[in-house]
């Protein structure tokens, strides 16, 4: 059981009382032993004794039993005892640590003058301000009987010094905490203690998304080298000591520097002298000049120049002291020359001012420099013009808004190609470090390895991906420290182990300072660093001149469609505003720029984020949608489980329908079903906020809601390398909403949960949300969502906020209303054929995942009707489909063949939807790997060098495919055996490809083939258990009349399939990798991974598995050659293994 590791440290209440009875018998007191012998007659008390577990706290001075003398007598009432326990716990909480609190004290406080709360019966020392359901559970007759059984002393000792865990009677395998310090808090403290000293970690994430450029220098005036360079040349020894203290934090608090750092003072003086004449901007301009194509592009696009000049003129009128040096700096960029401004004597001043503004924008974001008055006047005119256009073209279905939103789309696409190659970035960073840092600091001339380690570290940073983390400690440990002159404290050449460790720590401090004080400011101020959509975790570097033009054009497009500058009209001053301002950033993509709103953080750190403020409203809407799913969810499916539950009965009905079979026999080309897939264009941006708000007013039906709070804990499944005591315990917060009058006791709430084998910990303090408050938050969220970019605030003028915790919920509610009011009026739901006879059997189902519709039916007329209705669009709801993404497997009314998706997907027979491929001819389901590629797979695997490979290797391999071993792709009652084998083969090929990519990412010293062989076996075990568990859950929920567990032969059959195909897929992948490595001449001189060793081990494992496998009826045949030639696997084999049809034949041979 998953709770065994936790409960192994505990004892049952019965065993505790039996030990107490033995201790009392020493004092000739047999009352407790006699009472225990009589409890078998009461089943509730017997269950409590056997299923209540105790964990003793580690408080010093607390023994297993109360201090002597103690007895089993009862002298006070049960309620009085509980109140006395709470009183003592509150005193302990105040005296020791308020966070280290027993959960019985939640909702209570000490009775002090002025304290708010209600008096408690039989106690004058405590007040309660919130109901505590755990205290209420302890006051029940069951625990009163236990109190009578064990007496006052034992009962009070248990509640004061033990953690009580009770098994839920209605949910075997699940438990709830009844008393003691919160297990969640204990788990957090334990994990923090085990973590030990924090490691210094370096990641490119630390310099990504630098918001805007405001300085005329890379290094701030407060930089330690800038301050030191102003004191003189050379600097004094005192100033050099200050620099050393900033580099080596351990020396900052000392009155006198250690001898090894005193030896470094001349080197620091030299470093400051080298830094003072270093012109970083000139160095960057020399090594990485502005792209010539960018200068040419700007020269050939006068409309962009005019647009930028218009924006820059507003900033030009702003009186900011930083503008003149920025203008001078912009003139040196080179993509706009001063000669372009020479026109004639009369227009010289005007043209020169215009060009200055254009050049200034190259280094400063226009949005941060706009004058409020100029912006107000300009936007007022734009608003008037926009309203005039909207009134004259109201019937154009929003085409003008879309055109305005994308008017610079092609220009932005062109500008996004001017990313700087990472080799040039590395060359610049390396040159800066070599220019500023004297080589003496890395060691003498005979220790060139140290400088190579520094260059390797810099290269690793520049070429790293998002979320990659590497350790400076590991880098410092590679340094040669024996012959370091400045580190020597004596003349001896001997370096003991403790001295070596100290020297490595000094190098670690030095490397961190180089990164944080030299490299990071350079990258943050000269480049905009971001990932791009469709590139996984790969990042791109853009020079500030290029990115400022991109952001200016993108913001101009957004102002025309989605955003509006914040002013007195768009956002009136409201002191009662409840939601904070969020940040907006721009994400490059293949077709332009995507704006991303980060509503999980606020601009001001002392403010609560929008998502945090709207969390309670989200819980309320979720409760109402689950209470009325047909009305508020409609055809929505929110996860793969809901898709499976609706797809399976539909496919089985169609497959077993005699009329459908007759129809297919009559026409051989007729598919088993007709499918239509449509995607709503710009779904979140086209939702009508006012209409949505009217829906929300009707959806929130209660006057007040109670939002409960509790944590559900799960223990991770053990592996062969894990010990039970080391298994982590994870808690997840759940906040279900209920009507305010429905306050269930916590044990009843936990027993009703669908979670099994879990630990429930009550949060006790719940939130109340009134309907009026919820509607106020929703109105403000929909009408005045404020975001900030480049220092300027914008108000969202249309649609709903993307990135909001409510966005998907609001979209589901909105389009459920659309389905009910528009779609179902044009396309009514099918009726029972026994009541209303129809010509064709009408098996159908409508699915919608957020804004992606999928309609499956056996009636061609209804399929065409749905296609026509959705493509007509609806102005009232702003619902218009993206024609480029529409898919169908039949001809439209006008006779044109509809596209079956992008690319040749399974011979143009499958419809893609929500990451899956649906074959309407045979009603089979596959995973959609069309957009998968080796580069995308490689970029999607972040590497953390601070962790050991055994801690993350298997998890990283299977993390991307964990959702793919769902019953939707492996249920034999839904899919054919061939389809299941194809899905299994594709999933395992992807896992094997991730496996080989991860091996190449590891340092060569970590490439232990025995370890990797064991990892393959663990991967196959995980997949077998995952698929089996998924099918087991389906069996439990769908066939309650049968036994809970799947028969063992079924599990063995699944294991045989996974291991047979898995070993085959891993061999193919490793063999393909070995062949490519041998054919690659560029890596012929390097140390290569011994792929052949791993391949031989797998072949041996495959032979052993064949010998161990028993003959099971219906298992997979040994010949797997057909998987290599099946057209359904062509895409995966080509993109993961780079194999075409001829290569597949050669590889198999």
C-alpha cells in the first residue's frame, strides 16, 4: 500500500493502550486491561482501536506515556478535556512557534482583552472564530467512549503529543489526520532539512525576458567595478579589498582579509584598470554589428520608418534626461545614417528631428517614453476613427479588426529572422571576460586547463536551453588548484585535502561573481532573450535595436485590436479596484508574435496576483458547472478521461449497429462515421465580455458559497533503488466550493472523494464568497484587465484574459451557451428512432475541447449541416472558424473536397483533433506525432546537472509520454489488436529516442552502460504498470459488478506485449543511433558512447525474456517486421529515427 512507509513509523491505538495497560499492571492497576478485553462487543470502538494510528512527536522531554503518577480515571467531562487540550496547545503555540501549530488549534485563539471570537462552553480561556471540524469529530460519542476507556491522563497525553491518523471507514486505503502538527508542514520541514546547504545553480532563465532598456550603459553606476574605477588608477589597496569582499562573500564580515586574498590585491587592481577603458558597447558593435539585412529592411520600408517616427515623436516631446545619450548612441547603430536626413534648407530641421526620433527608438522601447498628453490626444482620435469604421462595417464579421491586428504580421516575420547566432554571443562574452579578468587569477601559464574550464562554462551557458541548470560547484571542481600562487598561504607545494576543498570553494565564489556581475548584465542589457513557439525549450537572442522595432510594431497591432493604452477614459481612477496589474510579454512564433499575459504574478510585489484573487471565483464556477453539466458544459470535454468515456460507447454503438453494417456493405467506400473538426479563430479574443457577464449572473445561483480547503497526500511509487523511508510524500491543495449552509464534516467529505490510497489533511479555515463579491470581481476582470509592458499600462478592450485561471472555464460556459442557443436550434439533438423514425441510424456525438469542435455522426446530412452552420459563423457570439484548420472526411455541398489536416496523415485518412488521430473509416484512434521531430524532442528535455542521473533519468524519459498510456489508446474493447500494437510501438519508439538524446546530454564520465540497461528495464516496468493501471481503473468504473482487479493472465499478456515490442523498439533506436554516429565524420575523433555494448545487452535481455515468457493465448507473435513497414508508423520512424522505407528494410535486416 502507498501509505505503508508512513504508517510503518506508527502504532495502532490498541497496541498503545495495551502497552499502557502493561505499565499500569506493574502498579497493580488492571482497569485498563479489563476495559480493553470488553471492547470487542462494540464494533465502532474496535474499528477505531485497530484503525487509528499514532506517531509520537519528537519534542524533547516528552515520553511515551504521561509523567508519573498517572492513572486511568475519568474526572472531567469529555468536552471540558478537549477545551483544556486546546488551551494548552495555544499556550505552547505562543511560546514556541506559531507556525508549529497543532491542527486542533486552528479556528481558536486565547481569550485576551479585545480578542474577537465566541465563548466556548466550559472554558473561559479560549475563543473560537471559525468552526473546526476536527474538534467536532473528537467531541463525538465515539471518542467520548474512548475517553472513558483510557482516562483523562492518557487521552490528554495523546492529543497533546501525538499525531493521530484515522482510516476512513467508507474508503479503505485512505486516511485523515485528526490531531497533531500538520503532516504537510512536517513533510515540508523534513524535505528542507534533507536538502542541506543550497547549491549555486546557473541557468539562462536568470536573464530571459529582460523587460526594457533604459540605460546608456551595460553596467550600472552601482556596479562594484564602476564605483572602484572612479577612485583612481590604480585603485588603492583599501578599494581593492572592497572589491574582493564583494567577490568572496565569506570575507565580507571580517576585519582583515585572509592571506590568500591579500595576495590577490594586485590582481584586483589590474582588473579594475583593465575594466576602466573597456567600452562594452563598442566591443559588442565590433563583434556583433547590427545585421546588414535589418538596415536594408528598414531602408526599404518607409512605412515602418514613418510608424516608428510617429511613435518616437511622442517620446521625443517627453523631457527625460536620459534621451540625449540614447540618441547619440542610436546614431552609431548604422542602420539609419545621418545622410538620409539631408533634404533641403527648409525641411532640414523637421527631417533631422524625425530621423533622431527613429534612431532613438533603436535602443529604447517607445512604450516606456510616451508622453501622457500626446498619447491621450492621439488615442482619442484613434478611438473616434475606430468607432466610425465599426459603425460603417458592422456586418463584416470582425474582418477589419483581424486585419488591423495583423497589419504588420509579415514585417514582424521578417524581423524575427534577424536573431543573433549563439556562436557570436559566446565570442562576445568570452572576449569580455578575457578583457576584464587578468589571466593570473585563473592560475599560472602551466594551468591553462582552468581557462578552458571557464570557456566551457561560458559556452554551456550561452548554448543552454530554457530550464537547463548547471552547477558551479562541479565546474570549480575541475580546476587545477595545486599550483595557484595567490592561493598559497605557505611556501610548501603540498596541498592537503581540506585545503583543496577550500580552494575549490574560492573558485566557485569567483565563478559566481563572473556570471552574476559581468556576464548577466551584458546579456540582459544588450539582448532580448526568449524562447519561440514551436521550438520547445530552445532560446533565441535578439539585439535590442531589432527587438525594439519588433515590439513597437507588435504593440501597434495590439493597440488596434486587443489592447488600449490606459488613461482616464479607458481606466477611470478607482480607489476600490480589487485586481492588480499583470505583465505582458511577446513570444515569437512562426507566423508573428503571440502576446502572453502572466496573471500569476503582479507588477507590484506587495499586491496579490489576479489568478490568486480569482481563485475562489473559479472554485464557485467549477461547482456550478459540475452541478449543472448539461447547461454550463454542453459538449465540453476537459481531459482525456472525459474523451474516453464518451468515445467508447459511441464507437461500440456504431460497430455493433446492423443498419450501419448494411450501409457499408451497400457502398464499399462509405466510412463507418463522418467527422468534422473545426477550430474557432482567436477564441479568447472574440468572446463578447458583456454577453458572457450576463451568462455569469445567471450561472452563480447561491447567495453565498463556502470554499473549503484541504490537502490530499500521495506517496510516490517505489523503485528498485529507493528505500521506503526515503520516498517523498506530495500534498496537493484542493478547494472545493459548496453552498454556505452545506458544511459537511471532514471525515464525510474525505470519504466522498474519488481519490484513493491518500492522506487527507484539513485546512480548517475556510473562505466565504458572496454572490455580489464574485460578480464584482468578474466584472472587473472582464472589463478592465490591466497589463503592463515596457513600463506602460494597457487595458484589454475585447475578449477575455488569456493566462487567467478562469479562461478555460469561461470559454466552456460561453460556448455551451452558444451550442444551446444557436447550434442546437439549427442542428437539434437526435431523437430516439423508436419514437421518431428516421431514414438512417443517427449515432452521433459532439465534442468540444475549449474551442476545438469535433462532430462524429453516421448521418452525412447532419455532418454537412454542422459543417455549414459552423462555417457561416455567428456575429452575436463572435464565433467564426479558422478555415485553414477545418477538417472533414466528406465532400462539401459545393463539391469541393475538404482538407484532411495538414500533411499526409496516415494516407490522408485520419482527422487530427486534440493530439490524436481519428480514423473514421475503421473507427480507430492513434496518437498524433506529426509535429514531432528529433530537434523538438531534444529541445524539450531540460537537464539539471546538480542532480544525479539516477534521480531523474527514467522520469525524464517517460514524462512526455505518460499521458499516452491511457486506456483510450490501449483498450481492447475499443480498438483492434493491430491498432494497440501500433500505438504501443510508436510510444516506445518516442521513449527510446528520448532515451538516446538524454544519454548524449550527460557528461561522458556518466555514461555507464550497465546503468542505462537497468534504466530500460525500469522504463518498461513503468509502462507496463501504467497501462495496466489505466485499464484497471476503467474496469473498476465501468464494470462494478465484476471483481475490482484484472485477472492475472490479462496483466501477463500486457507485460508480454510491452516487453516484446519495447525491447524491439529500443534495439531499433539504438542501432539507428549507432549507425548515424559511425557515419558522422565530424565526430570521428571524439570519445563516443559505446552503443554496441548497450545493444548487445538488450539482445541478451530479449533472448532471456523469450525463454522466461510463458505461452499465453492471444499474445504477440515473435515477428515484428510488419511494424517497420506499416504506413501508420512511417511518420514516427522518419522523424524519430530518420528512416525512410529503404532504410527501414536495411535496418531490419
